[in-house]
C-alpha cells in the first residue's frame, strides 16, 4: 500500500497566454513520502504546484491523485479531495487572528464539523500558535507566520501538502524547526511535495528529488545517488 502513487503527473504543459512555462513535465510521488523539487528562480516550480492545486489549468497532460484525474479541477474541488497548497510568501490573513486564520483552513463540509478537534491537535503540534491564538497574523514573526500557513493547510485535513518555498527568507534555526514539523506530519501519513531553492535541506528530507530548469524536469533520483556536481549542472544548466 505504501508504494502506491499518491500523485502522478504525465507530460504536463502549462502556458501563461503565449508563454509556455512547463514543458512535458512528468513526476510521481508515492503515498506517504516526501518528494523534493528544486530549481532556480523562474524554473517553473510554483507554476507546477499551482497547476496541481488547480489555480492554473494545463494545456496538455494529465494529473492523477490517488488514481483519479484532477487536472483542470479548481481549488474548491482539489481541497476537499485532500490536496492543500502552502503558497509562496505564506499569504496568511494579516488582520485576522491566528485562530481565525486557522478556521479559514477548515471551510469544507468534510472538515468543518471536526474543526475543534483538528484545532486541538494542531495546537499540540504547534504550541507557538496556541500561545498566540488571539494575536493578529501580522504581529507574528516570519517563522511563526510560516508555521501559521502550514497550520492552516493542516486544518483542511490534507492527504497531500504542497509546500512552495517554505524556508525562503527564514533563519536556519527556524527552518530546522519547520522541517522537523514537516517530518512529523509526514510520519503521521501525509504525503509532502517540497519546492525549494535551498537544495541541501530539502534533499535531506526527501526520498526522491526532481530538478527543474527552464520549465523542464532535467534530473531525478534518490537524493543520496545524485552527485553535487550533477545537481549543480542540472540546477544552473551549465
Ligand atoms: N502570472 C504569470 N504570467 C506570465 N508569466 C509568468 C507568470 N507567473 C510566472 N511566470 C513565468 O513562468 C516561469 C516560471 O515561473 P515560476 O513557476 O514562478 O518559477 P519558480 O517558482 O520556479 O521561481 C517564469 O519564466 C516566470 O516569469
Ligand atoms: Mg516560485
């Protein structure tokens, strides 16, 4: 069971009007695993995650989640299926409290009745959010805001979390603590896709890595099998 594919993407093309941002992208993520996608700024990482979550529609190719086609489904149909995006730049609600931000994460008919239970579980995982539950989002530090973004994603009771540059702009000690939470979430059975520019940390957490360059997948493998040289070449295209 653990080897079943949670996510299966085949030959995906995505355009912004005339500009083609993804070219023939394929990838597979096994259930309950962590996969890393790395690539320089502009490689197409956010485009890929936004297409999986349904913010963008592919012009070609298929996306299957737990065996079902989901390409072209909007977020209000992918979220109830268990797919949640932690967007680049956090996008928390600055003028809502921590509690209210978290409530916004559990708006589907499936999760709403279990909100209080989910909230207590979440506060155990993120004691800092509990301590700050009545504070406005914009009074939190960068790291706390990122925890809140991740916590809000957890409130939708996801099976798959897509994290877009979760460590961007944070101090190493904060990044470490966020990655510890991610690994704990993964141990509880949630599949995770990490998109990062920071190569080292995300490779360490993953069982499989993909490297993107200019809208294409250029290299993949077990992180331990990829040489630093190979990764550098793929990442920079030199
Ligand atoms: N809304 C948009 N309209 C047009 N082009 C875009 C848009 N968003 C991203 N792009 C372009 O698509 C490519 C991939 O961008 P993106 O997916 O954001 O890369 P990454 O997340 O890896 O930095 C880049 O060339 C970028 O300029
Ligand atoms: Mg991006």
